[in-house]
C-alpha cells in the first residue's frame, strides 16, 4: 500500500474539491481506490439511501467486467453473456466504442436495489462507481480517473473483438495497453498510465 491520499482542497474558484496531492511512484489503481474509501469514510456523508449518481452512465473496464462476471451463474460466465445481461455497448461512426452498465427503463442502473435505494452489488461495483463521490474533483484527479477508465475500456473492447462480439471495429485502433494481461487493479501502476 502506498501513502497516496485524497484530500479536501479548494479549487481555483474557492470551491471545495477532492484532490490528490502526492502520488508515490509505486501507487497502483488499488491504492487510489483505498484512498478514496478512506476519504469518503472521513470526510463525506454516507451514500446509503441516496442513489443520485446511479442513474448516470457507468463506464466499464476490462477488470470491472472480470469482477461482474462473478454475478452470473458459473455456466454463463462468458463475455457474450455479460454483454447480454449487464452491459450496453454503443459504437460510433468514427470507430469509438462506449461500454457501460445497463440501465432499466427509468434510467436506473440495473444493479440498483430500488426498494432500499442502494447498490445491490456493492463489492462488485465498477471502478467508476468506487471512485466517485458527488463533490467536484481537481483536474489532476479527473485526469487519473479518465486515464484508468479509457484504457480499461479500450482493453475490454479488444477482448470483445477477440471473442467475435465487436467484429466491426478496427482492432488497430485498440492496441494492447497497460490493462492487457492484468487481472487486478493492484497490478496497474498510476505512473504507467499518466505522468505523475
Ligand atoms: S455520491 Fe451519489 S449516491 Fe452518494 S450521496 Fe452523492 S449523489 Fe448520492
Ligand atoms: S453498480 Fe451500484 S453503485 Fe454503481 S451505478 Fe450501479 S447501483 Fe450504483
């Protein structure tokens, strides 16, 4: 575990925001998730009973997909089944692909427990869910999150292509990246994703 900490700071407008001041060289994505969990426990109100942000787009990375597979019956743990049951995939004319958690007709995340207004699969939630709280973020923190989500989703696109699920994409647009061959967020160092 690294000494990475998320702190409450003021942005250039004088508003409170979440920021990360020091990023030790050995910090992994797991370290930033752990720091975020500590930050929420110490500085923010509990989300319980609020699902305000569970009605927004939730991007999915290759490692999120691996975790979400555990929600399917053993015999259905394939990317094809995951796409069918839990993911929405959108392709764009310029070759871009967006992969996100499915939402129900009211726009709520498919994993939301609507009766109790909470996440029904908290420990399986995505990186985007686990690293979000409804407070502004500094530009640096936003850049880190975006780099993780974008590269993680690109790797998932590569995997879906390999399974024949996205035959229309140009695979040269999705070369192997830092997520390729990785099985946990602990294996991905922030210094390999962005300049820190
Ligand atoms: S982070 Fe989302 S669920 Fe939590 S309090 Fe804010 S809006 Fe509600
Ligand atoms: S996975 Fe859970 S925390 Fe994330 S949007 Fe869905 S219900 Fe909310």
